[in-house]
C-alpha cells in the first residue's frame, strides 16, 4: 500500500516562504505525475502544481512565478518551494502521486497559513 507523507507546512507572514516536501513509499512501481493540490475552507480542492517523471511542470496561474515544484525520482519525493506567500495561499496542501494501472494516491495534508 502506497503512503504519501507530507511535511513543511506552518504559519508564515505574507511575503514569506515555506517549503513543502512529500515522500512516497509502499511499492516498487514508478510514479508518473506527482503534484500538489490545496483546499481552502469552503472551496474545492484545486491543482497548485504538477510535475511528470521527466520533469515537465504545470502551475496554476495564481502561483506562477512564486511557487516551484521539483522531484527526486531516486527518492520518490516531490517538493514545493513557495515564495512571496499571500494570505489567499492559506489552505491545506495535499501531495498526490499517480501510478499507471494502480491509480492515484493522496497524502493526509499539511496546513499552510499565511497571515497578513
């Protein structure tokens, strides 16, 4: 059974930075896309950033230029560097990882709170 464990959330002032990390473990199959999603209170979960196994990235318009996603395929980790944080970035952030045929896996979420 695949497990995704996130770390790095917390409370930061507007304009500050945080780095989220996620470690995937549980089987020996390759993770194709890995991504970060977020869900703010009263809102739907949304894609923040995604990265393929070859390193191609995709970002939500709201975070372009501020957030950077990266991954280490040898360690099955994915990270999200978040700079110039805004109060509207406050949400629970979830790690997601896909495996062919097996399906999509989710972490338990980590809270990011940005104070104004």
